[in-house]
C-alpha cells in the first residue's frame, strides 16, 4: 500500500496569498503608526536616512546660516550699566547648555525660583534696562511631566540673556482634537489683555534649547529659533521649516492675521503660518546651526494623531489668509490662573467659521 504523507509545503497560489496578506498587514501597521505617532515615525525615518546616507543637507531658506566666531563672540568693550539698555550679549552666555531631562516636581521648581520670578511667570532684569518685553506662549494639553523640565531650562537662560518676559501656558480643555494654532491665537489675544509685549515666542513644551547664545529677544523677527533637533538627527526637515520654536513681533503677528484656526490634529499649521509670513514679504531669520540645536522630551510623550486634511488646507493658505485667523477667532471666555512660574490660560476650543470674502 502506498502511503500518502501530508504535504507540508504550500502550493504556489497559497504562498502568494500569504505574501499579499503579510505585505498588507505591514503596510497597514506602518500607516497606522505614522498616523497615530507622526513625530516618532519621522524620527525613525531620519534614522534610516542616516544609515542609508541619503539624507539631504538642507540650508534654511532666506536666512544667513554663517556661524559666528565663538572666540570673538563678546565685544572687547562689553560693559553693562544700570541706566543703559541691556545688550544682547553677556559673559554668562557661554554657549552649550547642560540638558537635564530628568523629572522634576513643579513645587520643587517653585522653591528654586522663589523670590526671583514673580507670580504669573514674570521677570525683569535690575542691572540694566530691558530691551524687550517678550511673551512666551506654550501650547499645552496633558503635558504635566514636560512643563517643569522646560521651565527648568528656559527660565535661567532668559535671566542670563537679561530679557524681560512673561510665560503663558495655553491649555486646551474639552474633547476636541488638539489645535496648536488656535491655542496660540487665543494666547496672543489674552496675553495682550494683561500686558504689553514687543514680540511673542511660540514654544513647544517638549523642546529644550541646548545653547544659551540662541538669543530669545525680538531682534530679526520673524525668527526660527529651533533649527536642528536631536530626534531628527540634528538635520533640518526642509528649507522652509517654520515650527517648534518661532517668533514674531506683536505687530507682525497681527498683520499676518495670526495662525489659521483650521488645523485640528498634528501638523500643517506651521507651514500655513510660513505662507502667511512669506506673502507679506517678511524675511525669516534663523539661529545658526550651532545655536539652534534642541533636545526633545520623548518620555511620556503622547502625540496627537495626524491631520490628514492638512495638505489640502495648505493649498489654500494664501486664499484663507484674510478670512481665517485672529479676525475669525471665536471662543468661550478663557479661565486665567496665575501660578508662581507661569500664567495659565485654559480654554475649550470649538470649530469656528471662516469669514466671508468681501
């Protein structure tokens, strides 16, 4: 009798089916991963490009990236008098900073700066007349782990630079998807109700500066402060990147009509703002690669999912400029709370209608 054994090998048709299912599964997983954690997906992409040595070396468009001679950074006759305007360079600005990403309790940080920073996150130098009054706007949602770490780095750096500042945390409440741009519009308007500011710096809570010569004053606005990021292998994303840590004068932000209110979820609002800035003929300046280096807080980083409609929105950036922004912004009254190291502005955002073109 002839024994018929089980055939453990797949027939060609079955093998193709398994291959297609495997490819479909991997593709679906990659797309889902890219959608839900876009920042981490970008980091892996930069890592792969570095390994394959295919990453282009971008230079920031429209900005001088020439490095200053660090040995002659300070002028020979540098002096500071209490009755004169604070210069933009101080001997304490010695360049590279020590980055500490360890968790720190906000109460401990409050004690560290007790008697130095006034309630609401206000500080002004006393040994010279401050050149600028800067409002720092930090878009925020459930990032309580990151905020004290940022403040631990940011406050001493601003003090060394002798910049008069107020720190505002713009907290989004409610169940809508995160809208970074709309939060910053709210923060701008609410901050101006409380104080005069020469300019505003929009600062992501997970970005830690690595060099205290990256001057956070209002000089050369609009300005891109964050040039290179550690998770991006310290390379520039693309020549017109305008996000992470940026700044405009109070008047410039008003003229460009602020950010668009239409970007719900991750991505796109910074490119839209660049289009607005570019439309009005402003030249964006940039920190040099050495001074514009930043570290990212990756622990406990729950990123918003991507805004899949952002590319379609970006095709109409110029057309929407006059009908979508500060002038179309509507929101319920914000809740203002003053803390020792910052002013908290909480708001429940809802979609708003763009104005009609006239």
